C-alpha cells in the first residue's frame, strides 16, 4: 500500500470506522474515482470527497488515488484567521486612510467579490445600496450539520440569498430575522470578515474610507469545519468547497454588462462568456506543510483559476516573520543537526511540526523529551509512537517520497499529554546528496499565546501554507502611514521552498480603517469603524483592484494576464528585504490602466514596453540568430527572413483524426509606432500539438507526461519517459521515433512542433514534452517572446506543451531548454520526432459501435460513468488498464483478443462488425470537392461525417461562426423535435435561445457548460443522436442536388456571412419534420 499521509493515520484512529469523514484526493486516473469515495467538488484532478473513516486505507491504496489528504482531523491543521492590532475609531484621522485613488472612475461594477472568512455584517451601511437594499448576492454559513435546505452537493450549512437578506433588512432586528449574527465570532473588536470585505468594496456609508471596488457585489462564505463543529474555523475541504460555491453562483448570474450594453459588441461578447467575472479574497493561513505550491488545496485553487478567464484569488501572505516557526539548515554526510522545539508551560493544546528534505537524501530522525525520559528514532519509511511509560504522548512519522512533492516528509505530533519544555529534534545524515532541509511548526489556532516555537529560527520562507500556489496571488503588508512606507514588521518572507518569489507584491496592511461589525449585545453602542493590522488587511486591497481590472478590461483576462498586469505595474521600492516585497507595492491606478489597454485579441497580452525594451526589441530584428543548432539549420537561416512568431494559445481542433479544421489564428496586435514590433499571427501546428493541448486543457487535468504523449500521438500507450529515453539510445524505438538530437550532440534538423523533448533525471524522475512553438530563442530573449523560461541557464529555449505534476498547455507559454549556448543537446536529454500515428486503444476494429461497446462494457464492469462517445482517449485507456489489472491480464491499455474475451465473459455481447463498403458513386453524381463523398452507407458514411463537422466552438466563449452555429442549431432541433420540444431559430446566430438549448441538451450528458466544441463530448452526443435521422436526408442531398449542397456548405469563415443557398439543408429539415416544412 502507498505510504499514507500522517494526517490520515491520525484521522483513521480518531473515531469509529462507520463515521463519515471529508478528505481531498488527487485522482490517479483521469475521470476514475476510487470505490468508496463520493465526489462533492472537482478542481481538475483534485476532488473533495466523503467516505467512511474505515475506508481510508482502501481508498488510498486504490490505483485511482494518486494522493489523499485529511481535511480536519482533531489533531490536524485548521485554517486560521490572521490576527493583528485593533484600534476602535469613529472617523478617519489620517490622510492615508483613503485607499481608493481620487478621480478613479472604475468601481468594479459587474464583478463579484467572493469573501471566504468569518463573520459578515450584512446590515452594515458599507454593504447596502443607496435604496437600502443589499449588495450581497448570497451568504453561505457553513456551520451546522446537514439540513433539508443545505446547499447541494455540499450538504451542510445554510444559504441566505439576496431576497432573504433584503427581507431581513426590512425587519426591526435583521440579524434575528435572517438567523445569522456576525457577533457569534466577534472577539471583542468586530469581526474579521466584515473588516476585510469593507476594504475590498465597502461603500464608505459609515463615514469611513470607501473600499477599492464600491460597485462590486459580494458572495460571502462563513467558513467552518464540515460536520457541524462550530468551534472550528474551517479546513482544507470546506475552503475548496467555499471557492467552488462562489464560482458556481457567479457563473449562473446574468451578466449586467450585457444587459445594460444595448446589445453592443462588447456586451454581446461578455454575455457569451457566461456569468460574471470574480475575484476571491482569502485572508487566512497557517504555518505547516511543504511551502512549494503542491498542497492539494493549492493545486485545486490553481486548477479553478485556469478553468476559465475572468477569475482570480488574492491571499494574505501571513504574519509569521517573527513567530520563530521556521528553521532550516544544510546537512552533510554523517553530520548531526539538533533543533530545539520549545513548548510553553501553560500550553494545553496539541502541537505539530513538519520537516521536508530532498528525495535524494536519507536521514534518520531522533526525538527526545525535555527530561530525556522519552526518546525515539525513525528511519525513512518508519512511524513510531512516543510514549511516557505506557502513555502515548505523541507520534513520529517519516514518510518517503510524498506523492505531490516527491520529497521526504517528517511529521511529529505531540498531544496535550506531552511534557512542556525544550524538545530536541536531531537529524542524522545517513545518505546525503542534497542536504538541505526545512522545518515548520504548525500554527496554534486554539491558543495563540500557547504557540510553540524554535529556539534558533530562520525567518525566511515563512509565507502561509496555502498561499504558495502557481496562480494565486500572495500579498504582503507595508505601513502606508509612515513617510518611508516600511514593510510591516509581521509580514512574512519568501522564498518558497522551491525558490519562487512569494509574496507576489505588498499592499497597505498596518492600522487599516474599515467597517466594524455589530455587537451581539444590542445595548452596547459601538463605532462603525475600527483599525486592524495584518496581511489580512493587505489582501483585500489587491482583491478590490482586480475587480476594477476585470471591469475595465475589453475582454475576460486569463489568470496569467491578470497576474502579469498586476505585478508588472507595481511601484518599485528600494529595500533590504527583497524576499518580503515581491514585485513591489500595489499601484491601483497603473494596474487598472494596464487592464484597460490590454489587447482585445484573446490570444494574449503583453504589458506596454518601456523605451529601453523598445530599443532592445528593435535591435533583436537584426541580431544574428544563426546559433549553431545544426549546420543545415544555420545555412537555411542565413537565406531566410527573420520572423518572430507569436507562441500563444493554439486553436484547438478537437480529437478528429484529420487536420481539417486546424486553422491559424490571425489578427495579433501590431505596434503603430514601429513595424518591427509587430506580433505575428499564430502559426498552425501538427495535429499532435493540438491533441496534447486539448488533453491538458480539458478541465486542466494533470495527466502524466506519458498519457499526454499517448493522447497526442494517437498511441494506445507510450513508454515512460525513462523507457523512451533508454529505448531511443538502444534503437528500440526507431520504428516510432527519429532521433533529431542525441545527448551531447548538435541537432540534425530544426526543431518542429510535435517533436518530443525527452529528459532523464536521477532516480527515474524523467520527463517528456512536446514542442509547440515554431521558433526558438536564446535565454536573454525568452521573456521578450512572451514565454516563461524554466530556468536562467544559458542556451536555446523552445515552447512546450506537457503533462505532469505542473502541466503546461500552449496558453501557459512555458519554455524549456533545448540546447546549450553552443547548440549541443544537454547530456541528459534528447529530441525525437514521431514517425507515424497509430489508433488509440490498439484494437483491430476501429468502428464507432465497437468503441462504444468497449466504453459501455467498462462502465458496466467497473461501475464508472465516463461519457460513451466512441473516442478512446486517456479516460478509456485508463479504464482498460484498470480492467486488465483487476482481471490479472497484461496491463497494456489495448483491447486485444484476450481483453475482448474477458469483457464478453463479463456479460457484454460483442456488437456485429460494420457492413462492407458499397461501391463508389457513379460518375454522373457530382461530388463536393470540400467534402468528397459517395452515397451514404451507414452511420459512419463519409457523407454524414462530412456534413456534420464544425471547425470552431459554438456557444459560450466560442468563435460562433455562422456556418458552425447553423449546423449546431439544426442538430439541436433534431433532438428537440424528436423529444417534442419547441424548436429554436436556425439563423446562424448565437443568442440566449441557442445557449439555453445547448445547456438543455447537455443535461442529458451530465456536462453543462453552454459550449459545443469540435469533436467535443457535446458535439459527439449530438452527432450520435442525429445521425440515424440524417442518413436518408443526406442520401437525397448527395445523390439529387449535390451541386447546391456544395454551395450550401461551402466553408466560409467570414464573420457575419449569411447563407443564400440553403435548399439542401432545408430539404433535410423537411425530412426531419416528416414533410411538414416546404423545401
């Protein structure tokens, strides 16, 4: 069984086996959920689940589970609010209290600010409109067990919607009327959540400063532990589910920008995006875990942000700089290093400490109590009990290769019975290659004054547990009241354990004046304002700024764009503590203006360049780029014009096996000042790049590199990166790949999109990626190209798409090192070129019915519920492998004769083979050159397939070209007519009616997003439903009036073009209607 997380062991022993518990999983096989676990919310491959406590080992052991974490075990970490200084005031008394720049017109209108926190005073004037109504869209109070009206699928707490809040505001006692009072969590200075929300978007109606985005609306989640434990502040599960709740509510809201736009172009585009943009503020944190962005919470939040544009999360970086909770050092072979862990005499709470070190090393851990009576050692892979006589006072876990970091992990739990004083923790280097280690003491939520600490601490790397993600924005604090604007003394420091810069930026966080919540005692008169300090107060400054950016941007911003626009436009400061400042101090006006001026083209954006950058770019046009990738390459480059290709998001064509529909995207921005600064249009790439991009981008699932390669190359299975590397060296893969760049050698040809960059690392940690760009760049020009380099190592870089722990699609603009500065391939990598494609799944039969039979049989036998769509992609291949594993067969992901027989034996009758093809059409029948076809011969006839194709997405966030929209409307009407539903207009235009019809159909597939992608699951389901009714109609069209048919379905890409000759489609429509329509 895989080594379990220490928190899971603690949770397993904490109660009866038939208790239902909450946990977080990272799925090991895309789309497959371990037996015994019920999914509640999904974030890419990270899911929150419910299960029985006794099922923990079974679920963790299953192949479908790659990682599993406890949510809120009694001894486990809870998420805590940031504490800070509090001063009650009645009115502003400092010019620095005004946080919103004077003259700023943007207000955040049409944007949702989500606040996950504790205690929200919905009746405070800051959160009410001029007419007294509420600005709050919903409040989810997570406290309390499951109730009949608890929100689903979460199943706990209670939701108060805007209508209920407005009714309560009209009552004499609004808090009693609503059944929610912020004073329940008031510590004597007003509630944390009220203060935070006021900073982000308060109206300033209590004579205090106006919030950053006073025109935004709120969704508030009062965080709590799952299961009705009122005294708990919340945990990883309830936090993720809170964010999921906010995202879903915002997605279902009408877009006010569209409703008020008089149907202008921007309003129409906003409407088709669906819902409203949102930013979530998370002013919370704790100390422990790995601090490298790979906690399941951080992975889940990153996946949520990448799922769609117009989303962001602002987080407090932490107030832990002087808390003495981090220690680090460097251990050499055979050395011993001792840390002192101090427990206060008055500490009546449990304590926890974690140590993280490289997977390359093997250490031994020794724990000794202050009096020396308790002593224990644990080697790698061991767990021991800490006992005082027969009484257990704690546990020591030493886990190898934690599945998210792949590093080694030590966890020490000391229970309330553990003696106070100085505990000695000694690390002994048994096998040391790296030697670095980091240790963090977990935060004491129940008793802040009881916080245990290190005697000799390291104040660096003290950012909070959950704010180190790749796409969330961590905010430190500075003091805006002092002339020098120094950093707040408490503001946490970076870097992350993997060396990245955190916090991302800083904002005002000292003595911030904002709303104070009402007292629980109505006889107590309080000021409506209060001062608080903390990075909790800095984060909502950024959240409000992002709301303004979302309002003014000409389109929905991807999180990469939001992140870069915000950080590039910070105010740079000179400080000795660069690791605590990030990119600089928040500049609200500059960030908003940058968002306003972002390119209106969806392919990407680049901040305006400085004069020095312009100079550099112009010179780059004449720079000698004939770096020696290969002699032939240099010769070709010498006679070819230099063009800098934009390597932005590629246009996905779906999983079709042809290259039809793969079109370059044109219209990139060009500088008016200098022709040499033009950003060229997108370049087309081979089909495998598109397939890999689709595999990675579909729900942003983190598949392994091998699975992404298999999906991209159309293979049933690709060897692991290590096996691919070794096989290429020995010639075992020469029938599948050509060696373009051998280790230590120069390339024999220029790199092309679709080439495979394969690396071999120590300990079997190898990796493979597909080249996605059409150009390559020396290290000093990578950022100019709009790419994110993997390192600062000199050499030539190229954009890639790849799976793995941190996947990168084309939109991520990620570049890896291709060769060194001399053009030689590094000794630990090679470049391979695929020679051909093979059918996915490897079966001798490739007809649709057979593929559907395989999927239906797997669903029946395994109890899975993936879509039966006749596309044998990674989900199906993963299910085949799981079936083979359970049946004791060779696990290769291929349905051969043995696996096929096993499926038949499981009760699934084999479908008949497809009929033999009929003779080709006679020469008297005119055939369309765009869709070459003969007479229809069945569901898979070329005629039917040729007609039923769209090249671009239709619906929400789709390109919505008239020809594609027209076809989707016809297919929807086939479905609607057969189900006795009112048909929609077939006019080639997307509006509310078409979007609604798409969603209604998608409810039959359990995948509702209002969008139909080429060869996506919705299109395939429509195609499968409509195909039987179109065969005869297509016979009429093809054999009778193929000339006008060709005219009708001519591939026009001109936006707004209407169809003059629609006779064949109308005749098909007549067939569908049973002759009612007059063609």
